C-alpha cells in the first residue's frame, strides 16, 4: 500500500475532488483527516471510507481562518503524532466574467482566497514536517501558459499558486519537505449537470486533449496517492500534468 501508516489532512474534503482524493488515500493505507465547512458532506465521505475498511475523522474548518487552521493541525498532531501529507482542495469562489465587466472585489476574491488559504494550510503543516524532515504538500489546479477569455481572476489565482509552490518548495526542500502541484485541465465530472452550456464545456475540454479524454476523479486520486508516496520521493517543485495533453508544458 502506497500510503501505509501515513497521516493525511485534506481541506475541502466534502467536495467531489476532495472526496476522490480522500478515498484514494484511505485505500492506500493512510489515516485521513477530512476538513471542510459542511459536516454532512464530511460525514458522508468518512462513513464510506470506514465502510470500506479505511480510517477517517472529520473536522469543521474554515481554511481561510488562521486560528481554525492552526487549531485543527495541532489537534491532528496531538492525536496522530505527525502529519505526512497536506492537500488543500477548497474552492476559490470565483466569478468568471470578462475583465472589463467584473468588479474589483469579484476579480480579487479567488486570488486572495487561494493565496491566503494555501499559505495558512501549508505553513501549519510544514511547521511539523520540518521537525521530522519529511512530508508532502500537494496543490491542485496548476496554471500553464495559455488562458481563455472571461475567466475573471480565476486563471490569475492559478498563476499565483505556481509562485506559491515555488517559494514553499525552495524554502522547505532543505528540510526534506516536498511541494507538488497536480494539474488536470478540467474534470468533466465536476461540472454541475444543470450548468448552462455544460455539454459544450465538456466537449471543449475533451477536444483540447491529445488523448481526446479528460482526467477523471479516479485519475486524480490515483496520481495524488502516488505523488504523496515515498515512490515519488525525488519529485518536488514540479507539476504533475494529467491533462491528457490539453495543457502543454512549456
């Protein structure tokens, strides 16, 4: 099992991507701590993991609140003695409009949300990882050289995450802590069925991919489990690209 005896914290664990990653981590032997803002969603994921023989606990945590993040991480370490993996998968609450039409507040919201949340959650985990000279911080979304019109501040937020990953990686690397981003280019399963233009969006994602398929939630879970495992111990300050060719590495 790739993650046997590992302790993982997952923020945004009640969402579809967090759910998939939590299940993958648990199936590979990790004890997963599921953090989020909706207890019902967290309980559903935790119950399914336990029914499958895995180990999971839940906690209500606002990943933008410094006090809550610090208290959550300290509680995990007090109980499990360590944190091996930290993965922040919260949504950024982005409003996507052309830049000439979007308000300043709506443009800046996803940028501020992504930057603040990832800074807080990474720092809280890294404080304990440094002590044992081991650990992995995973980020999700990535960037890539291209963009599309009408995304508001969302793509800028992803670009900011690239810079955050590089800064954490170079500062944590000497302490044995890895920082890795997973980029997908879009997951059709996460597009709400009632969303306007869903079919057209799905086709555009598939058409852009060299493999004419998109990454699935199952793919994300599998790759995240590998990236967090000791088999990927030489990978840091890097993007693992599972966009099926939709995002071409520069």
